[in-house]
């Protein structure tokens, strides 16, 4: 009999346990936040980051100068270190000739008084020298060879392409003043480009 009673007791317990399961009620309100625990130990130092020197646009100038005997103009920056060469290798280059008080973008036509010249340019790195060569390939004078031209200045802007993409600015790159303003270039501390020794 005790056996039957235990059996019924176990069965009643199981039925009552199963009958207690129902829909879960709503979550109660959040309690107050406790006091913050002590700060954990500092983590290990991370790897050294890249030098940020290459992320700034560079503004370079020649000052008053003139074309070479062949009618072209050759500029350079010498004795560059590996880091500078790496930055220049991934950069866009903009060139402007100042004549008649205005900056003329290259490639393009530049006015010298009553005369016109059409210039294009190439740039690159040779050993430890960065160069910019300006070629006069058309002119208004009726002559076979390129004419002598005198510049009030030649400005070169070297802009790492990663920086151009990151800034995502709308800039009229043919307008020197707008480029300088929107890139935040310092016109009081301008680097110098030198004439290539031929």
C-alpha cells in the first residue's frame, strides 16, 4: 500500500509541477546602477603607428625665374630619404605658373604679356631626387623653337593621394587660390624648389 501511495504522490507532484508552467510575465523595472568597481590593469602597448608626416600637402615655390635655353623648365628636390620618397611616390602633383599676377594651372595655356605658351609637365623620382619638368610645346610666336619665358613664380603642390581621398572635398584644381584655401596650405612658410643643374 505504501508503494501505491508513493506512486500517486509522485504522480501528483509531477502533474502539479507541469501545471505550474505558464506564460512568462513582464520584465520588472531596472534596478539602480551599482558603484563602479576598481579599474583593471593597463593592457599591453600596441605596435608603433605610421609617421603622419606624409599626410600634409606640401606647397613649394621657385620664386622669379625663367625657362632654360631650350624653352623648358626643370625643377628638383635632391637628397630625399626613403620615407620622403615613399610619400612622394604615392602623391598627386599640381603645378601653377604665375605670370601677369595670376596663377595659371598646368597643363594649359599661360599668358606672358601679349604672348601665349602651352605647357605640360611630368614628374617623378630618380634615385634620391624628385623632379618636375615643364615642357613648352606650343606658343603664339611664329618661330621654330620655344621662346624664352620669364615667370613671376612657379608653385608646386604635392598632395598624398590618400589625403585627397580622405578629405573628399569639392575643389576646382584649376583655381590656385581655391586649392590653397580648401587644403589649408600655409602660404607664409613655403618650401623651395631648385632649378635642375644641366
